[in-house]
């Protein structure tokens, strides 16, 4: 996995962590456990904080081309299985890197709303804001705005999320 993909994956995981970690604390968002369909619209601007100065010119050119392909707006719809035992893990879906530590400052955590600020320090610096609203036990919407900085560069990631409950049975989806 390239450094750029790892960074975007980290940002996405930080956003989902906000959605799901809210349920691990009392009071909890009122969402059903089981199979969910999630739609995420991601908009990325700026250049990822990746130092290409130490890469061979060919590799740096490939990295620059890959970064250009990430910019703009992308929509992804997928399915995930939300289980009660997943939420019991303190680090569930938190960015996991030996070079980065992330914390959340939760400002609202009720059955219908979760709002938090995320700060990550280490090799990659990130700051962001997450807001989730459980519209019912079977639907949520949310947003996440993150800024990653390092190597004199900043990348902004904005996400709009929506999820709908499909079934109590996750089938083969993990």
C-alpha cells in the first residue's frame, strides 16, 4: 500500500471511528447492530504530506501522479457489519500507526448526536471535526473535516456520510 493510500485510509478510519466509538461510551447513539450500507462522499484538496525528495525521480513522479488522481470528489458505497463486541474495543477503528497517536475530545454524545474533535500527532499531524446524527435506529448522517500536515504540505479531506440499516444478519460481510 502506498504512503498516500495509507494516509487517506487513516483519515477515513478516523472518521468511522468517530461514528462507531460514540456507541462505546454511555449514552450511546441509538443505532441497530447488523448489516449497514454506507455512502461516503469524500473531497480531497491540497497535496498529501509525503516527502518525495528522497525518492528516485521515477518513484517521485509516480507518487505525484497518484496524488493527482486522489484530488477532487469521490463517492463510495459499501456494506459493513456493526457488532456490539466491536464497539467494546477502546481502539476500534482508530488510526493505528507506530508513528502517530490520535485522541478525541468529545463535545456531544447522546442517543441522537455525536460530535468530537480529533487530533493526531507524530510523523503525520492531523486535526479534524466529526459530527454524526442518528436520525433513527436505522439511519444516520454525518460529516468529517480533517487536515493532515507534514513535510511543509497540507491536505484537506471533507466527508459526508450516510448509512442505512439493512438487516440484523450480516451474512458474509465482516
